[in-house]
C-alpha cells in the first residue's frame, strides 16, 4: 500500500475515534511510520570522524596542534547517518604510511578516504574527504632514561610481612617525548596497586603513568614482585665490640652484651645466630658522652623491627 494512501486511511480512522488515549496512540504510530519512511531513504551529507594517530616511529613526536577531526561527504540511509552523527566513529590513522616530500609528512585525500572507508560500516559510502591534504606535524623526540616508582596500598594479615623489599622489572625505562617536558621529570609512576590481607608472595603487572600524552615508551608495563612469609619474634644476646680502640688501652663495658629483639620469617629465623650481628660502640666518643652509644653495624637481610634492650652502655677505661 502506498505511504500516502496509508496515511489517508489512518487519518480517516482518527476521525472516527473519540477516545484521547487512542488518538495519541495512533498519532504516535503515524509519526513512527513517517520516521521509518524518512530514515529508510538514502541521503548524502557531511560526517565528522575523530582521528587517532598510531604507529609513530620511536624517535618521532606528533605535536599537539595536529587536526583531531576530518570531515567527509558520505552516503548512507538515514538510520546509518543518524547513528554516526550521534556517536562519531574513531578512525585510526597509520602515521607510518605518511608520504614525505623532503620537507613535510602528509596523507593525500584519496589515502584518507580509503583509510576511513576501511574502518566504517560497509553501508556507508565515503564519497570524498573534505581536506586536500592532511599534514602530520612530526618532530624528533628526545629520550631520557627514568627510574620507576610505584604507589601501593598494601596491608598484610597479622603475622605476615615482606621477606625483602619489592622488586621492579624493569626498574628504569627509556621515555621519548619533548625535551622540555622530559627535563622536568626525575622518575615515572606506575598505576597504583592496592591489596589487602596479604598472606602469600605475589607478582603483578602494572601500567605506567606518563602523565602526558606526548610521552611514550616501548615498555608498556612494569612487573612488581614481592616475597611474603609468616613472621615471628626472636630474642638474642649479642656481645658488644669496641671500635677504634688503641692497642695499649683496655675498656670494660657494663654490661658487655646487649639483648636484641627482632622479627623474621619462619623459613629463616631458625638459622639466625648472634654471630650474624655486629653491634659496636666507638672509643673516640669517650669523653663526649656519659655513656657510649651503641651502633648496629651489621645485621642479616630480611629481618625487621630490630630493637635493642639498651641504646648505650657504661664503660671504664684502663691504660
């Protein structure tokens, strides 16, 4: 049935209906028929496409004043055009395919049209890009090797802790970007990591926070590894050594030993002995302090919360 005849039938039907709700229903139905008819037709109009630039060489830099939208004369049904007008598609531009004339990098009108056509629905015909040439504002990027830092919010279950500090792989990365921006940086951050009630060793891959779209690196993530174990407490008595003691001098300490308390993992604590510690006092400090301060010169790796029973010791000098 032709559309004009259908609308006439609906109109005549309305004239016989007195109920407002029914009138509204058939009015809405008529509008839907009209919209369907209009949107089913083919139209030619201008569509805008958001551009994302990809595949830059490691030593290339795309300046921020680069065009971000390209317009093209396009043909499609009203349904398809409406969808693209509401949500403009993003088009990936392959920067490595740009031509170079000895001065400028550029993409021709035809190469742009082909690139857009290959990334939109087949129901849309890209007739012509409304830009003769897209020039790529490329520069040479500087490079700088920067250490990596991480932000963590980690909590351990009671009795659990790190066996040793976290390890980052790699612990530094080569970053490319504008020299003026690189000169302001002394490190790069990872994405934050947050874990709770940790009871086992873990490894996580963390993204990198460059903080600026002009910065990039061939490294896409940093691996953080942590060894976790259950910890317990141990007490030991350590003899105190005297440093810088003259050969013809004797010093008696009161007491000659000091008690220490520390935490260590279950796997290593049984092997820790007094000989693994070196606690000293300095003869050269005699006369400057009423008591000689104790100094922890050496201790095993992996222990934590080391506490001395005394921080200083009485002494008697004999010559």
